[in-house]
């Protein structure tokens, strides 16, 4: 009963555990144990052996994800994913800090957008 592999996938297709966690979108952990279950413990997901509750593996989502993540069972393991965020197109991002999160970009009455991350006011190229 062992963990067969842990894979880190990013938006750039990198499968290297050393890759910068800011671009990581998905973690998978698979096991060949015949009877197992998964449970969330705080900010981690544990794969445990059924019957003995022995921890076979622990998956830690990157701190950069904050609380924007979830997990689910997949064939032979666990999938932990960063939750999708509502973002504007790259061309409409704040020109100063490159913020794209719609919750941080506030439309003003004058047709400009105020970035609540850096305070920049700008008129985006598309509306």
C-alpha cells in the first residue's frame, strides 16, 4: 500500500514540484492501496487507509491559494484544485500592478476604473 505519485500541474503545463506555486492550479495524489478514504484536516487533505486510519499521504494546497480551493475524489486518489476567480481580460488589467480580479477593480461614475490593490485610476481599453 503506497502512494504511487503526486503530480503538480500549473497553468503553464509544468509538472515539476519545484515550480513556482503562484501558477499552480491543481494537485493530484494517487494511491494503489486497495481500501482508502480521504478527509480534510484544516488546510490539508489526508489519504488514509480504511480500517487502521493510517495516513498514507497528506496534500497541502499552496498558501498563495488562501481559502480559494477545494478537493474531490478521483480514480485512485484525490484532486485538489484552486477555485476559479472572476478576472478581467489581460488587456483590461490595472496598468500599474496588473490586478485582474473583478472584486478589486471598481468602476467609477466617470467611466474610469479604480484598482483597490494599488489605488491606480485608469480607463480600460474595452468596456
